[in-house]
């Protein structure tokens, strides 16, 4: 694995066109405030701090809230589509990257991703022929349920929970998403359907996707701890 200290040369697409229906909030979940900033702002600040080649933020056509994000002037902003695949494709088309250039896709509502994990992903995949993603091994017992009853216990030894970022070359990812059927929920799944085997790079469980109100509480706790740690480190440097 090569040591990587930034996203130099890597473009990033952040799909943020979701409405957050499951959250039941008045505004889309990416605009909910936690730990002093919107979820989206936390995410963008973290990615921009790693100096990507370009960051494309994909929003819905009806979205005007993104204009209130202080760092949005450091991003390219494009309109997305009805599904995640459509939004990521919009971002890829805006990039106009070469087919072999790396492109990272990261969920707008994963603000707690660790910078070290993003850099680890890039280092692990520098010379990989396909690309890959962050994830964590399943530790709980997994049951298949039908009509409220357990019908099978799954072997969890080879099961992982997929996260983002996911990192693939522009040409492969564009082809995979254009060929993907309805219902594909992440970039790695689309690449798998072409017969490729993305690499899984272990991340951490605190890289949660904020989907429910319970997730808001967990994310707020993680981000507050992160901020406190940064402030403590800053004071130590000044003393």
C-alpha cells in the first residue's frame, strides 16, 4: 500500500439530491443541523480539506438550500436525477475526466467518515485494476425473515456492510452505471454486474449513513467528539 496524504489528482462526486423521506423532517436530511453545521457542510469540509482535483456536488433541480453552505463556492454544482445512479452519472458527465482517471463517490450524509480511512482507501487502490470501497465486517448474527418469521440464519463470515467513499476509474464507472438495471444502490454493485471484483478496504463503524433520527444523535456525538479533539490538538500546538 502506498502512503497517500491528499486527494491530489482524484475528482470527487457527492450526490446530495435525496429528499430524506425516511427522516420525516421538513428539509432534506443533508440540510439538518448537527454539531453546529449542516450534515452536508460537515461532509464537504472534510473532503475539500484533502484537496481533491475537483468536487462536484449533485443537487436536485428544486434545491436552493445548497446556496447557504459557506464552502459551496469551492465546488462545481450540477443537477441530479430521480435515482442515485442518475445523480452520480450527472456528476461524472460534468467532470469530463479521462477514462483512466480516478473518481471518488461519497454520500452527502456520511459526515463522520475518518480522513485516515479516505486516505487508506486511496493508498490501497492506487495500483488496483478495478477500484473498491470502504466497508466493515458484519458482526451481528444475520437472519432472513419472511412475513415476520425467521426462515434462515446467514453465514456472516464473508458478509460486509458497504460504505462510501467508493473509488473507481471514470471510464469503468460511467460504463457500469449506464448499464446498471433499476434498483442498484451503489457504484460497486454496478461494477460487479460487469463481472469485476472491487476491493473491500476496511473502514470503521462510525462512518454511518444518516438516515433516521437515531442516526442524527449518533452522528452528532461523533462530530462533537471530533471537534473537541481538534480543538484540544490546536491548543496543544499553541502552548
